[in-house]
C-alpha cells in the first residue's frame, strides 16, 4: 500500500507549490489542504489515512485525543523547530515519531529579531504613525552601541542574535537552563542568573521553546525587574511571557518598547493588550518567512519524512 503524506493546513502558504513535494510524490501520495480545519473532527477527517503528517503551521494543534483517533499515523514533522503544537507524550504512547528542524533558519530568525530591536530602538512605527497623521513630533531614539544585550536561551538563534548585537558594538550576556564554563567559553557568552540578566540588560531578547517548563516563564515579577527604558524582543513563542503584564509595563512608560513576532493565539484577537501599545513593533509570526527560509524549511521537512520512510528518522524529539 502506498504511503500517504498529509499536509493538513498549509495556511498561510508554506509548502504548496514547493518543488520539494515532488520528492514525496515519488514515494507516496501527497494530500495538501490550503485552508485550516474548522475543528478537531475535520483534522481527523483530513489525517485519518496519513502515515506521515507535515504540520506546516504551529497554530494547528494536535492534542492527544486527536492523535489517538489516527491509527495509521506513524510520523509527524514540524516545519521549524517548535513542537509545542503536538502532545508529545501522547505521540510517544501512540508510537508516533515526532521530528523538527533545529537551527535550520537560525540566522534568518535572528536577523528578524535584530531588525525588530533596531525598529523599536529607532521608534520606527511610532514616528511613521505620527507623520502619517500629519504630526512632526519627534522622540528620542535609543543608541545601542555599548549597551547590554541579554539573550534568554543559548540555542542557535540566541547565539546568532548575540553575534549580531556584538557586531554593532553591543555587549552580550545570556541565561540558559544548562550553563557551564565550557559552553560559555565555546560561545563567547557570559552566563548570568536570570534576575541579574533582567536587571542589567538594556535589551532583552527571548529565545526559548514553548514547553510546560517555559509556559508563562516571564511573568509580572520578572518583567518588573527590567531596567527602566529597556527594550524587549520576542521571536520565540507568545505563551512564554505574560503579554498582559508586558503591556502594563509598556503603557506605564517604564519600558522603552517591544518588538513582538509571536502571540499566544495567532492571529491575536482585536482586544490583545499589545495592539494598543504605542511603542511596539508587531509582525505576524514571520521571522523565518523569507524565500531562503521557506526553501530551507520545506527541504528539511521533506528530508525528515523521507528519512523516516527509509527507516532512519532524524531530528527526533520523540
């Protein structure tokens, strides 16, 4: 029986039209939907015959109660690094291999985070909005050379972000769950305690995956430790931080601004607190959405499926 590879919700477009799909069609049947399923029943209907599933959008969740209704499913790959859309324990119990693409687009995502930092520091959105409304009302920018960049996390994206900061003359420090003197020397990054990083960094850039350990990782207490005037950048996952608390700190004027690419719910609802903040730059979860980034991710996801079908799964999370 030919293998069935399902892409259940390619919205916005990621894999549709990719030449890499031809490599999958050579080994099985590819079924791709260009819209999002309305509910869990629709997810099951689309994936019920799937041997392999490519989850091209993290907004599409795969809880245990859905996975248990897919008896043929043996492999899921995400098109990126985050696997928070999948119930990993349920996948393990069902014997489903879960793979990701660690570090594949790290330079691209870090460049986006760096761009957000520059845009926030130079008040790009605020100044543009003021001018479009006919107001010539300037406010002070932030000069970044010599300032301290604190990266939360020490994976490939955090490393690239720190390198970009250093390239314009910033200092850099990091916090990680697994600090060591050897790793610090290897990366050229000083590891500090989280509270110290928050208190001493002029810019804090978040680079943690979403898991039960990191959900709500930065709450009101942590955000109130940030330096007055500090900038905050998030290209990781929206649920790692209490966004209502972040909005409170921005609206009070204590923080200098934020650049945000990710949200707890995507797209965010109209009443999301960050949408009403003045000193923010927001992008719709597009940090790796360049032609180069999409090519790397599409090729990697297809490679993951082919490796699994050859009995040599790679980049296994489960």
